[in-house]
C-alpha cells in the first residue's frame, strides 16, 4: 500500500510539472539595490522580476520622502529582457526614495511591492 | 502566444484591473505573502492543495511497552466558494507499526473545514478569519479512526511586521500566524479540547524584496525559516488539564509553482511522545498551475 501511495504521488508530480511556467512575478533584484545607499543619482530604476511581465499593465513609481512622485512616468520594458521593467528618473537630490511597483505577469497574476533606497553624495 | 490564450489573458487582465484583488489567490495581505504552514492552519480562504504531507514519528520501547512508529500520508484541498469564503477537505492515510506486531493501515476520518476571512488590513499586514472544522465520525478505516465526530469552531489570525519603523529594519521580515479553537466531540468519553497553535516566520524573500538586498543566493533567498507550536489541552473527563503538542522548527522553501516544507516534530512532553519525528509537505500553487480553474471564487468576485 505504501508503494501505491508513492506511485500516486509521483504521478501527480509528473502531471503537474509541465505547467510549471505559470507563476506570480516577484521582485528578483533591482538597481539600485533594495535598501541600498548610493553615492550618486541613477538615471533609471530597473527591476528584474522572477517571471515575464505585461508592461502595458505594470508600473513603477518613485517618490521622495515627502511623497512627491519624482519619476518621469515612462515605465517601459527592456527590449531584450521580458522580465525587466524600467522607469527613468531626473537627477535625484540627496535623500531617501520609495519605489512602488505593480506588475501583471504574463499569466495575468497581479503582484505589488515597494522598497526604498537612499542617495547620499560624498560632498 | 496563441490567439485563444492571448484573448483569455486580455480579458482576465482587464477584469483584474476592475477588481484589483481578483487574482491574488495566494495568501497575501498588502505586500506580505504568508506561506502555508504545516502543523497549524493559515488564516486564508483561498484555493490551496497540499499533496502530499508526510509525517513520521514514534516512541521507543519503555516499561514493557513495545516501540511504536507511525507514518501519516496526508492531503488537503481548499476551494474558495464565495469571496473570502472557502471550504476544505483533508485526510491522512495512517500506517502504524508496533515491534513484534503486524502493521495497521487505514484512512483517518475525513476532516471538513469552512473558513471566512473576516477582516484584513493591507498597510499593517494583518488578517483575522473564523472557521469551523468538522471531523466526520466513522468516515475512515475503523481500526485507525474515531467512531465519533468532533466540531471545532476556530479563529485564525496573521500579522506581518513590515510596518515596523526602519530603525528595526531587520525585524520587518517577521510574521506570526495562529489559530485558537475549541473542539466538541460527540462522544461522552472524549474530552473537550482547547486547541491552539501559532507559527513564527522570518521571510528571507521579504527581506530581499522589501527591506534590504543582502545578496542571498538561490535557493536561500526563497526560504522562510519557521517555528510552529501546535498544542491542545483537554478540558474535562479523566484527562482534563493535560496538554499534548509539538514544537516544529523547520524551513519553507518557495518555488514558482509550489512550496516545499520540512520540519522536525518535537514532543512538548512525555504524554505527546518521547522521540523527535519529522514532517515534509508540498503545497502546490494550483492557482498558478491552473489559472483558468483556480484562483477565483466559484460564485461572486473578490
């Protein structure tokens, strides 16, 4: 009986595995890094996700410590990497910034999150 | 992408924009993902499938009592029926062996669960749910299951600590889930029980994605160390006042399509057992694998 249970379990896995491409898109890594302190303003905020995303239904916002949106509102995908979402920013003054992202993965699942980074020039 | 799949995606994305929580079938509150736990139930009324859940434990021989060993092969399936309301069914195939005796096999009684998410607060990553757990008399194999039913009204909760100030940034990945229930058996021989349990989790994915990227490599960055406490205290009959339970330290590993969990099972006292066991568990994200079928309530919209 135990062997039968093992066999049933193995068959279940075999049936499920081919569909493993479906999944939520979570943040994999970002540039600037989550929680980092950087010495100069970036030109862009880049976020790599764990799954391919639908750029038309995805966004990145960057706000300063007063809550004002400072990004150029031009969220766009990378032409060669479907897991990468980008937004441009002007030259950022010293201070802490909050990045809020909302994405829809290609399997239509919604996810969202936020993180901060700090610009602190040497001068 | 074939046209049919593309059309489906467009329709569902559009629906998702109108109903922003439509496709958040996993256990999310705000930015927090609460993973399914093994020894205690999480507070979410969503589509979930645990297959299999394997627990092994035993007692060495003592005072003339032979050594015993039990292995349980279990499953759990939950389906959201109405928005924030789900029903579930679970069972275990039990294998009991006693040294010098033939092994005993059979199904435990079927357990049905109804759960409703009463309240949640996204900024504070908090959720409270209420449910009823029913163990159905004689629905299992006679030699390993009870001949009476048990009803247990239960309250569930979850709280993430992502709202803590940045001065204690490294506590923000912490989260707690738990359940408090009272069981009422239909047999006059069995005791009422206060059943209580909680899980303390430290989410490395939350640390990496929301707090600070400390450069953890895979698969470490996808793991959630956890300690679960699952306890029950008899309230009447001959065993009134006596407690059984386990403490389960382990880890939950998130993959794109399932969660793999492994925990030690440590008895809290001699009445529970005297040997450390283990449990392994696979939670399959059926809303990811079959998004056309799962991830939605059958009736109504989230």
